[in-house]
């Protein structure tokens, strides 16, 4: 049920920021529920280290600080995104790379990449900026999670997606370079440090990705998967965790029919942390939560492709090193589930031996963030970061600028068609204005302010 909302807390937050004017203020911003598990430990670690930190969260989350499990000592304020943008005297604004544009223009904006890869353990983050040019526009420090191949960890790899990409006006408050920061992933660190307790994990969790994505399995095969798990694995609780947010209601027809079974549970909590703590095996389709769970908890995962593995070049039941398997049919999913549950210790040992190869600062991403925060507050850099030039795209005419934008959108459309409309809406205003148009507006305002000048300049020629 929707939570009744208080008035926007922006005025109270601004008053607290103003009272702390003698120290640099850090605002941690949460706009989407899946980001809570990453940004909550970020905020609380910086607070414990002595920094002045405030948390802002969007009313769109329809939640409370208690439901997000913030400690009582963490100052949290529910504010609208437009109110976050208007905050004054903020030194650093930390959020996911998707939401850095919500931050005050003059703050140093830190974008933590929102999730691990969802279908492999490696990612070329330059390609992420290609499909998210707004992040390249709005982010000063881009904190990435998983380790890069050597040929990807180069300025040249990032340059085409950052440099000479955007006009001067929209990036006038941003750093002249975009820093790529090898950060790590607090969500995995938390899982690695978690004490599993004496009780053995007793749950199989099915956690598919969003229903709006074409590769989501839940509407195609969700009831069949849950029925198979309840029937074939009677020793385990079966939990269905839909993608946080609107998918809880969208998938009602999937989970409602199983509520009568005492071994079935629906998890619609903000972070799902309690469910994951008890999970022995996680089944998904292409959701990054599985990669986080597999590496962090050192427990097995199965990626189920409802359309069959053959179309992707894999066997019906294939290995996904080091965390689990890929299954391309219901039969192989049942077989893989039995196989993984009978080899949990072997899988765990394999993951612990290899996970440091895939994640920056494993177990210490928050310690690293605390250590580099003075450099970020100062707008500085470090030798281990990549600094990618962010020079503006120059064109004097509106037609040339819009043609450049159309080329950007065409490139985006080939890689990520779903992002074209929202990117066009975000970028077009900055491309529509030109230096000449700004000069014309300035001249027009000047003429209107000088009595009689407009009448004199518009007089018929040939008269004095």
C-alpha cells in the first residue's frame, strides 16, 4: 500500500546544510529503491568517518527511513528531485550514475554505477557511457564496480563517449575531465562480511528482472518455475522476489495463486537482504542481483533463459564461472537446481578463490571511498584514476548542433533503443541554444532596457 507522504523536507534540509556551512556538506541521494542497499552504507560509512552527511530520498520510493533500515543517527529527508537540484552549499552529491543530474549544479557529482553486469562478470564501462550520454554530461567522478580488461582501462577507450560530445553551456559547472574511479561495490562487501549464523540457508529464491524488459522470464515462465520449485524441492522455502517497485503489482497474477502454500513467500521489501541471507540458491534471468549475490554470499546462481540458450550460443545447461549455471529449459533448470544444491560447499570455495579478480577493492570499497573523499571535496584527482578530457562540442549554428545530437541519438538507438526518447528530452535543450542565439537575446534585453534606443534603431532609413 502507498505510504502517506509528509510535506517536502527540502526547507528543513537546506536549513541544516546552512548551519553546517563551516564544513563541506555531502548529500547522498536515493531516487530508486534498488539503490538503497548500495547508498545506505555509503552514507553511514562517511558519517562514521566524521564527514557531514545528509540523505535525501524521493517521494517516488513510497517508503520510510525505517523500511530502508537507516540508523537513527543518519539524518534523512524526503525531498522531490527538483528540490534536490535547488539545494545550496552542497560540496559533494553522491548517487547512482543514472541520477547525478538531480544534483545541485555547482556540487561535485559522484555517480556510483548502479549495478554489476547482469549477464557476465566483466563490463566495459565506456560502453555504459555510450548508452548513457546524460551520465557523461552530469557526472564528475564515475565510480565503477568491476575490474576492467587492460585494453578497456585507457583514456582512449572512454574518449569517444565523453570528449567533444556536448555543448559548452550544459557542462559549464562540471570538471574539465571526467574521473573514472576504481571503486568496488558496497553491496558485495556487506554480503562478504555478513555472519550467516548457525542455521543453514533454507530458501530457493526466484528473482527475475523487470517485466518491461524483453528477456524477463516472469510473465513467460514465472508460474511454471515456482510450481516446479515447490513440487520438486520440498525441503526448501520458495521465495518470489519481483523487481522492486511497480513489478510487485504487475506480477500479481504470478504470485497470488501460490499464497495458500505455507512454503511460499512473496518478498516485496526494499532491499531483500533478509531473504538473501537465508537463500541457498538464487534463480534469475538476467538480473544483476544474482551476480551480487553469487560473488558476495559465495552461493550458487542459475540464469534461466525462457527463450532457450541455443539462441545465445550456449548449451541447454551451461557453466557460468565461477558462480553457477545457465539453463535454457525447464528440465535443465530442475537438473541444474539439484546439481547446485548438492555442491554448495564446492561452489563457495571456488567463488572465494576467484571473486577478487572481478571486483575493485573487495571487502573495502567503503574504506576506499572514505580515503578519497578529501580529494573529491577539493575537486582533485589521484594517480590510480583515469582522467578523461571533457572538452565541449563547438558549432556556431543551431542546425550543426542538432545534426550532432541526431548522430548521438542514432548511435544510442543502435545499442539501446529504449534510451533514445529520455536522452533526447534531456539533451535537446542544451543543443538548441547557440552562442549566436544567446548574443541575440542579450542584445535584445539591452535594447529593451535603454529608453528610446529601440525606437531609434527601428526608424525608417533616410531620416534623421
